[in-house]
C-alpha cells in the first residue's frame, strides 16, 4: 500500500483517477439498470453468455474493418449477441436439450471461436486475448479523448455515457411495458405487447453495453456488474423503481471502492470492482433488514423462544388441570417438556417479565399462571383445537394424525386467523378429541364479555351491547341496520339475562332462553354481533 | 504443407513426451467429464459447471501464492477448496434468499472470477509470477501437462469413475425422478452434494488442459451430444466418454499443428463440431431425420388421400373401376398431373392404371377401407369423448386417419363395437 492512501487524488493521479472512476460508474449504472431486468426475468445466465460471445463480434469487426473502435464493432457485437440468443432459443426449442445445456454449448463454442480467431490473427487484431478476459479499466484514462472545459476525457467515456443515457431513455419511455413483461408475461402478451420483442430488445441493449464496457471490464466482470448490484438491490427492496435506483447506486459505490482498492494494492481495477460489488452483495446477504441471513436467524430465534414460552404456559395450564390458582412444580414442567435447565430458567424469567406466571419458592420451586397467563393459555388451546378441528373436518385427516401439526401451528397462527377459522368452521364447541374449545373474549380489556355465538350450552349472562361495526372484528363487516331491526323483532334489550341452550338442530341459529322463560332462536349472523357479559350467579332455568 | 504433415506424423507417432502426456491427460479428462456430464445435463445443472470452472481461479492463485511455484499439489488443493466453497455459497444463496438459482450461479461465478483476476494481477507483479504460466490457465495449455499432473488426473478420474459406478442407480433415479427417489429412501441431497463435489474435482483437473473459462464445455457438450443420440443412460455415458475423447484428441492435434493456438478453445470447437453433427444428422433426434420423417408423413398423407378419393368415387360397393375423368372434377386437377400423382400408388400396388380407367387392386381396396374405418372411428371418438359438435370433427379426423396405429384402432373398435 502506498504511504499516503489518498495519493490517488494527488495532482499527478487526480485526472486519471477521476476518469477511471467516471468510466467505472457509467459501466456500473448501465449494467445495474439492465441487471434488474435480467434477474427479474431469469435472464442472468443468458446475459452471462452474451457478454462472453460479444468477444467474437468484436474480433470479427476488428478483422473486417481493421480498427479497434468505431461503429462497426458495435454493430457486429450486437449482432453476435442476438445470434447467441437465437441459437440458444433454437437449440432449446428444436431439440430435447434444456435451456441450461443450450446456453452452455452456445456460449462456450462462440467464445472459443472468438479466442481462436483472436490468436490466429493476433498481429492484425490489436487485441490481447488475456486483456479481453480481464478487462483493463486502468488504460481507459490513457486513451485518446476530447477536450471538455480544458480536461481531456477519453472517447470511451463518452460512448459509455451515451449508452447509459439511451438506456435511461428507453427505461423511462417503456417503463410500463417493461414492468408488465417482467412480472406478468401472460398478461403482457394478452394485452397485445410482445414479450419476445422486449426480450430481444433487452438482450440487444445488453450486447451494446457489453461492447461499450468490454475494454474496460472484460466479459466476466460485465456479468459481475450486471448481477451483483441488481441482486443486492433485490434483497433490499421490493419496489422496482427503488431497485433500479439502489442497483445503480450500489454499482457506482463498487466502482469507487474497487478503484481505491486497486490503486492501493496495485491490482486489477476491473477485478477489484467486481470484488467490491460482490462484497456489497455479501453485506446485504447478511444484514438486509428483511431478507438478510441475520434478520432471518433472528426471526427464527424469536419464534423458537416464543414457542418455548408458550409450551411452558400450556404445560402449566394442563398440569394444573385448568385451575390456575394451583401451582405446578418446576421440575415437573421442565421434565415434561424435556428442556435443559438453563433454557427452562431463561424462558421462565421472560415469562415472569411479561407477567404471565408467578414463581413460588416454597416448599419447592413452582409456577402458577397469572390472569394474563391464563388468557394466553386459553388462546393457545383455542388455536390448537380449532386447527385440529379444521384438519379433521375440512382437510379430512384422521383424528390420530392432527395433534403434532396443531402443536406446531398454534404458535404461529395470528389471532385474526384463528377468529376467521372459528367463523369458517361455524364456531365449534369441541375439538375432534372431545375437548372443549375455549371461547375468545372480545378483548383483554373487557374480561368476561363474549360474542353470543361463541358461548356454550349452559352459559348464563346479560346482554352487554353490540360489536362495534368495523372495529372489534376486522373480518365481520355486518351492517348494524338490519341487525337492530332483527333485535327489536326478537324483543332483546340491553341488560336482559340470557341462557344458552345450544345450537338449533336444523338451521344455523342458536337457541337461547331470555329472562329465564322465553325460548327464542337467534340467527347465526345476529349471534355474531351480540355481546354477552357472563355471569354465573344468575339463576339457571334448570334450578 | 509438408511441415504440417510432418507435425501430424510426429503427433500420431507419440514420440514427444509432451504429446504423450497431453493425449493421455485428455483421455483421462474425457472419462471423468463424460461420466459426470451425463448426470449434470440430465439434472439441468449444466451451468453449475461453468460457475465452478470460473470459481477455481482464486483458489489456483492462492495455491500458487503459498509456495511461489506452480506446485500441482498446492494448486490442486486451492482449486478444490475454492470450488467447494463456491458450491456451498451457491447453495446458501439459493436457500436463504428469494434470488433464483441462475442469479446465485452468476453471482458466485463473477465474484470468484473477479477475485481471481485481482490475485492474478498481483502475481504477475511478483518475480516468480512472470513465468508462472498461470495465465495459461485461462484458456488451457495441454502440452504443459506434467507427469505429476498425470498422476493426479489419473487418481481423480479413478475416484470419479468408481464413485459414479458405485452410486449409478441412485444417480440415475434422482436424476429422472427426484420425488420417487425420496419415497424409496435414497438420500437425494447427499447424492446431489456428491455430484457437486465430483464435478469440482473434474473441473480442477481439467483447467490445465482446457482453461477455466471453457471447462464447462467439456462437461456439457459431450453429454448433450450423447443425449441427442440415445435414450439409454448406459449408452449415453459411454457415448459421451467416446465423444469427449475423440474431440479432445482432435483438438489437441490441431493445437499441436499450429503450435500457437491454445488447446482449450480448439478442444471446445471440436466438441461443438461433434455436437453439430449429432444435432443435424442424429438418426432419431437429428434435424435432417426429423425433416425427412415429416416429409415422408406428408407424402403418405397425400397418397392415402388420393386412394380414398378413388375409393369414394367408385360407382358401387362391388365396383373396382373408376374413370380417370371422374377424379379430375373435385378438386379440379388436370389429367396429366393426376396421372403423375397416381404413379406412387401404382408402385405400391394399390391401383392399376389402364388407359382412362383406374383399377383399384385388392391391397388398395383394403387399405382404403381401413382408412375410411379409421376416419369414422376417430370421428366417433371426437363426438363421444371430446364432445365436439358433429360438424367440427371432419378436419381432425382426416388428419388422424393416417396416423392411427393398429393398437389404437383396436382400442377404438372395442370402445365402439357396433361401428
């Protein structure tokens, strides 16, 4: 490493550095935009193939026209790119080979042909076979250029800038079409777009970009700049405009970082750029907020902890036989769940912090559920048993197969999903094993208040009101108007005492006894909106 | 020209030690890559080979940097480590992100290759690096295969062949029907990783001869060529070994004659030539064979349509003769061209042409009845099973009457006994 790490910005190097970085950024931006579409459409490896075979086009153009720059090279290389795609398509459509084998055969053949031509006519071609693989970003700055405001800027940079500008223009003009083709080919085809044309157009644009950046970064590193920034952006966002922006930004960042590395360690600039791009991808792979490896591991860890906590709660609830005031020995719980001591203690501490269990120390260490813990236990029981009911009634599994599945699912079912399930299953009272399914309270804030449809036969209480529209349950959007008319028709009033007799045998309705004497049928839809505050002290009709 | 000839003779007389070891080396590669390539192509993993091929470059460079010389052992170790790391990374990216497999391959390929180029540019600045010959690894130089390389290649080839033969059944089942393989208890994932590891080994021993950029061709092209020639896995494996061997030696030979050309691209081009031949002239799946089959079928259809026209133009069911003029009406044809069209039918012994009368022979009459019957059977099928309206069935039935096989006809007859 040079003594002064910033010497690349000293007057002796500043111009070359700036020009090289500018070129790198232009390549990165053009490739970054194209790359987004490549990876969205599954064209990453076709892109790889094209950027290799463009060599053949360049060699042919140089042999025919005798010059290393110029329009002929662009035409020839773009044509070679298209020929590559057509050959791949033809091979894969007209023979039993799959696309991957077709890509492999076509690109190795055309590339080998390019290398052979290059070696045979080496004296005429003025291209070095080695350099055409590595790319030489460093030499761009020493190429002849045009003066702009007293600074000489190589022609290659202008060319690349033009390519990037054309790409930007095409993206802006065809944004809608490209978006549709990338995400829904069928729809695109059905509204009269031609996905094939867009595919060829895009691959032609790729060939053009590959030629423009060939000398600077070489074919393999074009692939790096195509795929790595776009893939990084893909891990960071789910929105296409953001992805395009991020991809260009990450590509440019790789160009800047790569050039600095190459200067400090005097190594290949193009290679460093590719390494920087892949380094940034690795960072995103590990650290991306939603899709990163660490975020994923953290999510899995949290789920495991939650599962452990909830298993303890359910076990205590079960061992205390539904009477939360009874304590359960820690030893027993830990043994039943086969938890090692340290993990058990850790989980219990977190349960105590949440206020779901109390720990007693006399005579032996024991656990007791608090009110909050009891609510949790019932919530879990409810999810577990409803899922079992679903598996047996709807999916058609046999009763002895559903427990393990429910054991897993109870920890991940959201409360909303459980309520939906309950609704869809018609508010069952018991699960397939015959165990009662706990009712769900309207909310934790109003203990003892239930929706009427979720009460069991024999439950007694007083009518406490109606489910507020669109609030208490997001999924039932009952209009209260007809409900009120119906309530008036049935003669129900606030504070009236009700006792549930059970389901009506034929229709979807509940049979309840109002004011201990009048037996009426309440339709299911109405029972879903009436709130009842349970009160076991009310006189029962049977007494 | 005389010089080229003498070089040619020199090559095939195997006087040169370097020619001997190069040819021997390429044959070993042909065996290893031919064996593995078949499974790789069948499993649609072709581009994994490309990815791993590019990915060994940094490993090779690191192996060189350890000793500062081109010691095959260290280079081999570095390359293997890089290839295995690359395949692990590919698997990790596929598993832990929503990126598609091709993106994972491209990422690993370009990232590793970029690192390789950085290291290579570093090495070329070292004094020992000037003559390292590492740059030859890009496109391969078979003449530089040393005796130690050969031992290594031989060992690896032996391991690969032994491993493939030992797990042949498992490899075959997991390649063709992964779901079935799992149900009968084959550890599909272990087999997959075994194949990846073997591929990494095959690639590492191939880079000396064909170079990192093109090494995938040695895996893909012979196997793809064999796939176009046969339907049997055993035959495919043997064929791909033979193809790889022939193309490898031819490529070497040309490279030797020209004295300047890198061997890798020439071997690849020779392989491509083999593939092109199989693609065009393969007896079953070749383009020419398929065109010929299609043409033969079209001709047969024309002939049989004419036969049916004659049959339907017969004045009564017992009659066997019809005037030529009654056939020229619908569709309108000149009598001369009709005569020309009738010629193949006469050759087949279906009709005899006597002056202005067409005479249907026994063979012709029975074939015509058969066609008519096929037509009606298929029409029945279309109306009954496919439930096409009766006025829509004619064209389909006309196309298919020529194609129905005897088994199919029998089945249709059983289905509609009163037809």
